[in-house]
C-alpha cells in the first residue's frame, strides 16, 4: 500500500512538472536568459563596439561614482515617484465613484470608457500631449485667442511637470483598475456597521474603506512606478531631449555610443534600485496584503 502511494505521488509530481514545463521554459527563454545576458555584459570590459572577455566591476564603479549618472537616476526617481503619487491620487476617487456610486448595471460601461485610451498607441498619446503643451499648442493658442496671454507660455512644456502630466495620463487606467477591484471586494455591511455605530462617512472611509482597499493601492503604486522609471519615449518627446531619464542614458550607451557593458551596468543598477524601493514599499505595507477577515 505504501509503495502504491509512493508511485502515485511520483506520478502526480511528474504530471505536475509536465504541466508547468512549457511555462517554465517560456519564462527561462524570455525572462531569465535576457536578464542573465545583461548581467553578463555589465561585467565585461569594452567600449565603442569592442567587447573583451575580461571581467571587471569598472562599469558599476563608473555608474555609481559618476555625477551625471547619479543626477539622471535621481531625476528618474523623482519623476517616477511624482507620477505615481499623482496617478494614484487621481485614480482612487475615480475608482471609488465607479464602485460605490455607479449602478451595478453601468459599471461595465464605465470600465469600458476608462480603457478607451488603450485603443490608441502609447506613442500617439504622447504626441497628442506634445501638441497640447507645445509652444504653438492647444493651450497656448487658446490662451492667446482669449486674450489671456500675449505670447506663448514657455514653462508648460519641456519640464518635469509636463513629463508628470503626460505619464500620469498614460498610466491612469493601470491604477484605476486594481483599486476598483479592491473596492469591489469590500463587504458593504462593514461600512453600514461603522455608520450604525456612530461613525461619520469620512471616519468610516478612513478606518474601514481605505485600509481594506490598500491592497489595490499598493498594486497600483507598483504597476505605475516600475514602468514609469524606465520610460524613454516621453522624456525624449515631451522633455525635448533636455530632461533625459535613466532609460535614455541606456539607449545612448547601447545604441549610439555602442558601449554595451556600461549600458548594461546602468540597466542592472536601475533594476536593483527599483527592486529595493519596491520591496521596501511592500514590506512597509505588508499588513495590508494579508488575508482580510
């Protein structure tokens, strides 16, 4: 009997491995292999298209000690954090309104409308914001047409604020949807109980709704923060090339200067910084990620 159970266990384990093997191979080929290649390149010696198999940490030393790289990384973090805060602050009220104040039969329509920006290319949306914020764009033309200003405003484009506005618009749906899902899971009877016990709507929101929806907020923060810091299209178009972020520096090293080891070191350093910040954020908020009773 014991032998039969052992054979059955091995058979089930083998079947399980066969089931996950396609996914595992896919993950190794498309995730682990490219990442390992980047890490390997970052430890090699090279420059100007010439790479030698001499392992060194000089690339990392240059990245972490160079004032230009530190300044660009700091700017990338500031932009990414600003975009994350603005996006989540805007997304939460929208998700709250759809979840609590829209009739259940119309929620699907609202979610459909929220996802409409995905119908167009990300690049097209960035170009549209460049048209809106440009020197001769919609805003400046409208202000001058109404007689509010005599000349185009120069401070609404090619600055960090323009980057934040553009990226916040691009990633808003990514923040709205996880917050909405978290709000939908909240038992409405808990909110009614809080108000029955004499709590105001504001205190009920602060003590019940917000804590129970923090799982969605944390997901929204990570979904927005991680890709934003690696964006390179928006800084190039909206920033006019004057406000490069860390991804733009990678592009320069990888494609224009053809220094793949240094570009790989920048990429690995950026990934480590993002990973540490993300893990720290999750650890600080881990009490909201546990099972809710």
